[in-house]
C-alpha cells in the first residue's frame, strides 16, 4: 500500500492527480501481454504501455542485452566520443528503413526527437542560404510531444492553453476527423483527401519562401486515432515537393511495427524527409528517441569550416543501455517475425472491434494495423467522463485501455493472440452495456 505522503510527493504527468490519488491504480510487474498489480492480479495490456512495448513486456532478449550492457559500459558521453553500439544501432536502423534515410540522431524521447527535427530543418535551410524559411505548418489535433517546439506545432488545445505564446510562425492544416462522412470506416477513410490541399492556401498566405517544413503524424494517435484519408499523405508529399518544403513524419507511435510494417511510411508508400521516432525503438525498456534524416539534409550541414556542424545534442544521446535495448529489439522484430504475426492478427482485430457497433454510446469504430478506436458519445457538459468511467471499470476488471476525451484508443503489444483480442473486446463490450 502506498502511504499518503508517497502519493502526495509524486506529481504525476498527464494525470488527474487528485482523482487518481483518491483511488490509485498501481502496477508492480509485467511480462508478455500482462501487467500485474501488487497483489499479483493480471491486467491485460491493451495499449502496449503508452504505445511503446510492441514486443510485449520484459522480453528476455531485450532484458539480457540491457543487463549485459550495464555491466560492460554504464555510460559514455556522446559529444566528441562514441561507443560501438551507437554506431551499430544507427546502421541497423537505417537498414530497417530499407535505406530510405541516411542518418540517425539520438534523443531520449519523442518530444526531444520532434524538437531536434525542427532544429535540423531550420539549420538545413540556413546552410543552403534559405534562412528565411522558418515557418512550420502542422495540423489541428496533432500531438508532437511536450517540448516548446513540439507543443507549438501541436494542435491539441488542452496541451497549449496553460503555456503562453509558444513558438511564433506556426500555422495549421485542418484535421481529418469527420464522423459524418467516415464513421465506422474499416481501414483508411475515403473522405477528406482534399484537406491536404489546404497547404496551397497556407502557401498562398505565407509564401512558400517562408515555410521550412510541414510536420504531421501519418496517423494521429494521441488525438484519439485519427486516420489519414486515402491518398492524403501523398498529396501532402507532392505539395511539399512543389514548394521546396521539407516533410517531417512524426512516427513516434507508428514507428516499429504498429501498422504491420516497420514504419507507417512503408505502409503508406510515402517517404518524408525527416522521421521522428521513439517508444518501440527500445521496446519502451530504456528511454530513447531517434530522428532519421535523408542524406541531403546531413550533407548540406557537412559543408563549411571544420568543427561542430549542428549545435545540438543531449547528455544521454545514444546511451549505451538504450542502444543495447534498440539492437535487441530489432533482433527480436526480425528473428521472431513480429510484423508477420501482427499482420496475421489484423483481420481478426478489425472484426472484433467492429463487433461493438450498435452498443450503447458507440458513435464510431475505426482501425488500421493493430490500432483501434472506440468513440463514445459524450455526456452533456462532461466531456471525457464516459470514457474515463470505462477506463476505470476496465482496469478494475483486468484490462488496460487508454482514453483521450471520449475516445478509447487501443494499441496492444504486437505479439497478442486471438484469445487476448477476445478478452479485450469481450470485457469492453460488457462494460459498455453497463456504463452510464
Ligand atoms: C506522435 C508523437 N510525437 C511525440 C510524442 C512525445 O513522445 P514522448 O512522450 O516520448 O516525449 C508522442 C507521445 O505519445 C507522440 O505520440
């Protein structure tokens, strides 16, 4: 049992602290598809932690690699010095993208990856004599972490309103969520491809010569699983090419198998210039993020006088433990054919999710890869309350889900089996029938 002092001492992130501390939910251990609480009660992980444990918890290969590394090289500075695992991982990551990128820059989180990518873009344009390209275009309802850069290009009002003016020079594409046209779509929605053309309007307004980059999540996760309409990302790519604007895909949740492909860009067949990742990179075991860049971006900065080319980096960039976890995770992805397994589950997953159609409060179900969303009608005047009630009930009944407003987002470890899908949707179905 946690004491009142302990509860009070921990200021919890993205949590209703008072509500939580009145009735804490605690996990004490985890393996495979399950968390366990302090009494050993199993909780099925319907969300892979925070989308970050694709291989399941405490995978022995990853655990062993981290144990070995901590006993060998506990820490190495990343400035002006390196260690073998950092280079090996970079090479293997590039290979995992099918050589779509040339370089990897390590950070410690998705937020830092986003801020790093934004800084790289500015430095790139400046190095090519286009230093006036400083504007970023992102999208309403986007989530790009909580650094000032990521928050500024983020499009979730609650994440912005407490924090002042943020970065200037950001404009926003409309989001693509449209229940009237797309409710209960299976896979990518048909309606909304034209929304990418809003970039033309923003280019006309600001002039292309002032725009540095467009940053979007290929699939918006934190906003509650908003899928790109068919052809939307390709249109954005084409427009960016037309105007010399760089395209950044924030793949912090979609990277490392979530769509059944290594990255979402593989799934959509649309390559960005920069890609931000984190989470599944180390199976969530050690914090790490990575920015992937096209060779042209790196090469542009490798000009000029010798010396530091990019004044940016973190004390823990390329931490040996994170690199060990990353290398081991890639090994597991390949050797255990995790993506093939994920793909073999998606049809069953889709059917199970859509079997909830017609249950009380359910106004939309949507899915792609091993991602699902259940959108509930909000209780008048209490947005988010209904989904939160489902969340609490599910946890009490041994299932971990995630909510954003009144949207339930599901993103299980990719190793799940049909029996887990049955339990997850079976429980949710019962709860939805009984929740107010
Ligand atoms: C698309 C996207 N970008 C950035 C982040 C921030 O990552 P982190 O929480 O590791 O800073 C997240 C986190 O969920 C995310 O989904």
